[in-house]
């Protein structure tokens, strides 16, 4: 029997992407198991979502450690204990170090609320509104050493409306995020992608 594909999910906030993953696992759309949820924020609602679903959850605040190295060292130790096949950054608002990333080569993906390479970093929805783009969207990409620069796995677009606020645009983008994060994980689980340089292509 094929072994279960194991996820570790890193979060910082409300956890709607985590909830979507859990829902999609229950619906059979995502054939993985979430082994652990790791948060860098004690107050993250995502932690409650994990616990309500009987998923082990750990909170580690950066302020509790004397250096980034020590903080990431602890995260790595926890993650390695769960031997994840894939680490999913689902609203994780922290940039990971080169050392962290090279521990899990091409095994970390991130969901970002814009059509990269436009509007990387923080509050991308506001960046998009202020720039005046007519289309924005969501991107799932592999994590590399830059900020939101890794090879793109999936993108989907939404129209930006004249009367959009940051929140109305963010809500429409989140709906896409909830779909494409599951799609990207399934492509990886089924070994349906080929990465060449920074290009990700789908196998037939
Ligand atoms: C999502 O929009 C996600 O794309 C974004 O944070 C939100 C988390 O929502 N992530 C980033 O901006 C990372 N740079 P959630 O906690 O409800 O999943």
C-alpha cells in the first residue's frame, strides 16, 4: 500500500487556508494527512482550528528565542520529528532563512495573495489596489531564498472592481487560494510536475 502523503502546515493568523485544507481532506479532494500545524503566533486562530480537528499544534513565538537561528532550529526539530513530505506555508508571515529552506529542498510551498511577481511581501491586496491593476489573484509557489520569488506552481486571477476595498478584494482572492492550494498539493503528491530552473511544467 502506498504510504500516506504527510503535510506540515505553518500558519500565523486566521487559518482559513488551513480550514480549506482540512475540509478538502474530509471531502476526499486532498489525499494527504496534516501531521502538525506550527504557528509563530500564540494568538493565531489557526491553532484553534487545528486543535478542534485533533491535529497536533505547536506555537512558537520568535520573541521567546534569543536569535532567529535558535527559533528556526526549534521549528526544524519539531518538523523533522513528523517527517513531512511537504511543508505548506498557509498564511505564514515570516521569511525563512536559507539554512531552513535547504533542509527541505523543494519541499516547501507558499500561498500568496497576488499574481507574482507582482506585489510580493506584505499586504499585497492593498499594493494591488493602490497600483490600480485591473486583475489580481493568487499564486502557489515553491519557496526559495527570496521573498515570494520561487518557481510558480499555480496562479488564478480575479478582476479588481472599481468599488473594491482591501477586504472585499482579499475575500475574493481567498476563495481562489482555498482552491489552488489544494490543487498544487495534489499535483505534487501525484508527482505531476517537473521543475526545470524556475519553470514548473505539468506532466501529461
Ligand atoms: C492569505 O491571504 C495568504 O495568502 C496570506 O495571508 C493570508 C492568510 O489567510 N499570506 C501572505 O500574505 C504571505 N506573504 P488565512 O490565515 O486565512 O489562511
